[in-house]
C-alpha cells in the first residue's frame, strides 16, 4: 500500500470522526450523559455507515488522543493502525506513521 493511499484512508476516517464529534456535541447540549448514543463507525471505508452505541464518557475518553479512532471489530486497517483496546463490538485503533500525520 502506498503512502498516499494510507494518507487517504486516514483522511476518510477523519471525516467520520467529524460526524461523531457533532453527535457528541449535540448530546452534550442536551445534558443526558449517562445514556448511550449512536455513533458511526470511523473506519476508512466511505461506504460504511454502520453504527454502534457508546456513552459520551466512553467516546470522549477515546477522543482524548487525536490518533485514536473507534471502528467496529473487523473494520481495522492493520496497514495504518494498531488496535489499542476493545469495547464490546468496537475497537479503538491508533494511527501510526503517515496515517498519524494525516490526522494530526
């Protein structure tokens, strides 16, 4: 896989992260943190719109590091990221190399 392709995959994931950040901000404005909200998979496939549930606290903890993304298990891209944790049906992945630079 070329470095350009790896960068594009990471940029795709950043688009889905923006959607999830808006979901999180909207939920925070409602003040209902104990509840789970639907977030979209932050994998690199532009055709993936699968969803999963997390609380705002869980999502916020992952977002503390800009290189971390949440994807459904099986949607990981080992060419550009490492799984650092699993939360039920989702994996928390960390970008590395050029992919990490692309999302910074």
